[in-house]
C-alpha cells in the first residue's frame, strides 16, 4: 500500500499514509524503515 501510494502521488506525509492505511504514524515509520532496509 505504501509503495503504491508513493508511486501514484510521488510524495506523501507519514500522517497521510497512516490515515489512508487506518494505522498509526509509528507503524508507517516502521514500515518505511523496513522498506528502506530492503532497498525499496
């Protein structure tokens, strides 16, 4: 979901991603860190 959203919009805030996913900012930050570690 995060990658799809970023591909579609080219940018998004953590708050926007969290709202779209129905989750917390902290969860999005963890997911983004994990994606970065994976080179996504």
